[in-house]
């Protein structure tokens, strides 16, 4: 026999959805961080950060700020997991923190625009 309440089954899909979105945000941040470490230009990294933030904000407008921070945490994770380049003046933690702080801006802007567009699209569909 189980000790479940009537509300518990309804919480499980919400929890799994939240965990899936957080894992997706971390993965998108890690991809952007690895791209940042290997590419010479910054445009690709900014595109990955902005589009991932936009998509996450579109899907979960209420969680957009936290998901943007999760994207930035993924960038930090990519910097911590990558090998130190020869001749680096900063430690992986220092360079990762700087990159994550910078990555939070385009991810946050993208997430905010995604949340704004999500609200606008819902109003159009409802009418």
C-alpha cells in the first residue's frame, strides 16, 4: 500500500518537466561553453546562448530567469571540464566564472524575449 496523497501524481509530471528543462539548459550552456573554447569568433557562442535562452523562455516563461542562470552554469561547467590551454593566465575556475557571467546576459535576454513572446502568443491564441 502506498502513502500517496491525491496531489502527488499531479506533481510528478511537473517535477520531471522542471528537471528536463534544467538539464536542457545545462546542456545548452555546456555546448555554448565548449563552442566558446574552440571557436575564434564570438558570434556562434552568442547565437547558441540567445537561442537556447529564447527556446527555454518560450517553453517555461515563469522559470525563464532560473533557466538562463542554468545556461550560464552550463558554460561554467564546460570551462571547468575542459583542459587548461597552454599559457593560460587564468585558472579554469576564474575564466569559467567570467564566461558564465558574460553568458548570463545573452541567455537572459533570450529567455526574457521568449517569455514575452510566449505570453503574446497565448493571448493571440486565446482570443
